[in-house]
C-alpha cells in the first residue's frame, strides 16, 4: 500500500535516515513495518489515588475502587499489539519532553509546581486528578512520546507513529491539571511542529469521549492550530479546574476565532453517529484548513462499555475512525498523521478498541472481534446533534 509522501528534509534538515534507535520493546519488534509505537515503561509508574472515583474511599463500600486511570489500560494495549499486530509494529524509545517543549504551552511556574508536588509524594491535585512520586517523570515522558510521534509523522512517509503514553494530556491547560492530565501531550507536540517550522498549520482531531478543553484553551487565540473535538455533551465538571463549557458557543477568540470546532454528541452516539460526524463536519473542516499534519487525540473511551463515557462505539466503529484519520491525513495533510493516546478506561475494551483504530489506520484485518459489541447506538439523536454543530460552524467553514 502506497501512501502520499510528505518528506520535509528541506524544511527540517532531517531525513528518514536519522531514525531513532529501534528498541526490542515489549513487542519484541525489529522489522520496520507500518506502525511505529513510541512507548516507555514510565507510563506504568504513575499511580493515581484510589477511592470512589473523585472522593477518597469511604466506609460505605466493602471494596476500594482503584482510580480509573490504571496502568493495566496501557499494559492491555501493549498486550494486544504484541499478540495481533506484532509483524506490523516497530517499538521505539524516545526522550522525555524538554523544558522548552513544555513551556511552549505551559506556564513555567506550573511545570515547576508539578515537579515539586510529585517530588514530595504527590496525592490529589484536584478531586479526580492525582499521582505519586513518579507522576512528573511519567507526564514528562508522555509529552516526549507525543513530540517524537509528531516529528515522525512529518519525517516518515511509509508508517504511522502512535504515542502509547500515560498519563493522558488533553484536559491539561496552560496552568492547571484536570481530568487525569498534567501536561497536554498533543498540544506540546503540535506546538513543537509549529515552533520548529516543521509545520505551518496543525490540525488536532480529538475523538476522546470527553471534551478537549485543555487543547482548546491552549490554542484558543491561534489560527495555526485547529482543534476539532468530538465529545459527549457534558458541561464543566469543576469551575476551578475545568472552566470551559465544552459547547458550540466556544469557537476561539481573536486570530483563533473559528478554529475551535466543538461537536457535542449525545450518549450512545454509536458507530454510525460518529461516521456521520466525520463525513459532515470533521473531514470538510480539515480539508478546508489544509494542515501540514493531523494529530489525533485518540481516546477510546467512547467505547461501548467504557465506565466514563459509553458513547457506544464498537471495535468496528473505531476501525472506521482509524481509516478516516488515515484517509483525511493522506488527502489533506500530505499523509502526515500521528496518534496520541488519551483516555479509555474499560481495561479490556480499551485494548480491543485501540486495536480497531490501528487496524483501520493500517488497513489490515486481524479478524479479532469485539467481545462487548452489544450496545446499539442512537444514530437519530447523534445526527440531530451533528446537524446542530454543522449549523453552528457553517458560517466559518464550508459545510453543507
Ligand atoms: Zn476521556
């Protein structure tokens, strides 16, 4: 399968010949194929506090619930890739993000605050967001993985980079942690491409079931980063740490007016609802924007049984989203595409869903089914919501 070439050695002075060293990572990989996974065990060391979601354990329940953001999420994705996509996958190490990279999108004082907080043992920063002594290193590494994947998206024309990182990033704002996120990995990566002249325009497409409020806030007044967020129609969950409304009224400001494209979707949107949103809104907007790279905030928590979302997307639906991302990047961004892991909290479905995304991206079929594909979507409600979003954004973008 041939993909459009988008080698930018004349812009960056780099070439595919300067590959980072390949590791014999958890996949035992070695042969260069089409999927390059940027992975580091630091992702497993971050431990968020347990209890009853956003409150410490009470005496009401007999069993303490671990925090939804558990290391097993990532371990299961690693496991299913080793099992089902070993031949297609190269595992690659990378460096943590540098202070310069982080401070393009985060206040220096905030970065220092997270370092100090983790160094002193961590704990809860917000009701739902906390960590341990390893959280700063894990977050720094996660941002570095996103940067490495984004660089690779520009440099390589025959593979898809995927940053399998944890903690996630898309809720982290310039000066605050939120929603299990500390540093905004995809924003750090997008800002890196822009600041180093690897790209003039970057499109971030976020299909995590939660709103990309952090990514939105960081790029709200800029037109060199487009932020398209498909998310369950939820409000701010905390006035202090999550002041964004996440709705159709938030469209950017100043130079950024129009470049925040929110698409609130109803619970149970389902596979067909997401396809409708991509066809009616995501693809025409990205096509019109004509970016140099597409970065996908790939949260698989719209999955059928995800405890924090349940937008009823099956593995098959995620395959379609992966294929859409690859096609949109090929047609409108010179083939430059990178995936950055965000949420996904059902410990086994996140692995099947992510496998689906990657099968779609790679145009391969493993034959693995979805053990949880038993929740029907509500396509009618979804189409109504997408039509409302199209009407809201249609004055700025060429939508029907
Ligand atoms: Zn999420």
